[in-house]
């Protein structure tokens, strides 16, 4: 039985964005999200939608590891995947007010690392584009109960529809993302994960000390490490690789004004490992059909193709010879056809994932991982196309189900 075309009616598979580093690294955008797969977020309320792993490490939510999380914010009535639409403005901080981000139960404070800017970053966009304090106007200090206090340095506060990432590539985004949508905690990792559940709270105060927006959420810490897939904007000048806009039948990654969809891949390993999954790519449903590949029943949920690692070392992906490590689950407008996600083709050759250092040496050395470039050909109907990349929990056992995953959105006009 062959994979069916990349289409699941109007199924809503949610997906997200996320975060940065410092200085030039501070403009990066990565994101770990449980929005479509390995959901670590346990519960949330108010303006907090999810608490998930940061995209800057493989072990950010693992028991005993240094904390690396992304706190996804939201607005009532807007699914978090749609809140990341650049057309929707995020949060600001009122004049004279401040924001508090508290890591409560389940997080152990390491007092040797100060609570300051490198330990927290305000993020906008999808995937997250960083907004460093010096660039947009805020300072970070330590409050009570393991709390970050974010205070605007200007009289206007942080005006949501004015604050944007200073990432150089962001000027090429078709729509500039504005406002705070994600809070990234853990570049300088001032906390250590406990076991069980971790709790976070976010509060925005006005000049009079009144709470104007608030929310809290929790996540279940991972008992074991797993391979991870995240979005990243390390490549292409920190452009936003999510929510790109194309016409029907155009290909993201080749069409004028677009860049390839870019994923960060981490191997499963011991806590602290930075190893990336190198030599991986995507064979689309259409490519698998041409190869007359019969998809195993345990992988039929992957209606958009398979993620394969070139374990033979010949530079060519073959599902019969190489290791299948995951797949593509796609949603599209009703009745759409022709959509396809596959490895980016350059000069007639499909590219495979390479170490992050090949794209950005200094930040790549700091965070590790590997980057995979993909192209997406849109279907024949306008609307939102959402391919999800999902990694198998255990590539040696396809019946074990999915682990980490992430969903991108492509807007077709």
C-alpha cells in the first residue's frame, strides 16, 4: 500500500516557533514545541498556552539537565499556531510597568548563574525571532521566588505593535512579526530540571502595580532523552522560515522572496550532548511512489513522506537501505492536490542535513545540532498548508510511535 497524497482534510495539527541566543546569536530563532507531537506541556491557563523544550538543546526538559524552555503565550480565542501568524500582534508592557516570569515548583535555582539577559529572551514571530533587551529597550533583574523581572527602559514601555526583532534577515520577511509571543528561558542556564512536573507563571503589570495580563502553565519533565526536531533561523540571515507566502504551485525555497524551510535536528544522546543528526533528508510521497516503495503499516500515518538518514554513506536516500527516522504528516485546504515537501534540491542534487557549524560557526559550536533544508511546493488551492516533521521515538521500532515533532505553516494565495 502506497502513501496517500499529502492531505488530511481540515485536520488541525498545531505548530509553533521559538528562540535565540546572545548578541549575533541573540537574533536566532529556534523553537521546540510540543504543538504537534512530543507534548511536554501538562496544563496552561490565561496568556500561557504551552511550556515546551527550547530549540537550543536536546535535553532542555530532561530530568537533571539544565533548564531550556520556551513559554508560548496566546490570546483568548486564538489557537497558538495561529497566534504565531505575523499578522497577529503579541504582547507589550505598559509604560511604567513590568513583566514577571517565575519558575516555580520543579525547577532548582543555580545561584552561581545570575538572573539577567542571557538567561531569558523575549521572542516574537514564528519561529521565534529574538528581541534582546538592549536592542528593543528592557532590562532583566531578579525578583522573589526564582523570578525574572523584565522592565522597559523607555517612557513608552514596550509597545506591542512597535517592538520587532533586530535580526538582519527579518527585513526580508513578507510580514514583520511584532510583540512578545514567546519567552525563552535558558541560554545562560540558571535553573536545573527536577522530576515530575515544573510550573511557570507569567504576569504583566501596569505602572500602578495592577496585573493586566497573566497566565501559568506546567510541563512534565522527560525521564529520558530523545532525538529532537526544531525550527531554526540560523540560515539565511535570520529570516523567518515559517509562515512564508507563495502563489499556488510555487515552491518555497526557490520562489522569489522565499527561503527553504529549515529544521534543526539533534541525535538522542547523554545529557549535555550536542550531536546533530547528519545526512538526513526527506523523500516525499511522490518520490516514494516513483521508487515503488511499499510503506510499512506502522508508518502509514506519514502521508507526506519519510525522514531518512543516509546510513550507507553514499549521499543518496534509499528507504530500503538507509534508516527511516521519522516522517511528514501534512494538512492542506480541502480538495488541494500537488503539495509536496522534500529535501532542498540544488544543482539537481538533493541536500542532506549538515552540522550547524556549516551554517553559523560560532553559534553552531555553542549549541550543536545539524540543519536540514527543505523545499515545499504548494498545492492548487489557496489557504494554509501545514507540514509536520515527526521523529520516531525509536527508529529501530516503528511501532513505538512518534517523539519530537514540529509544524510549519505555508500561506498559499
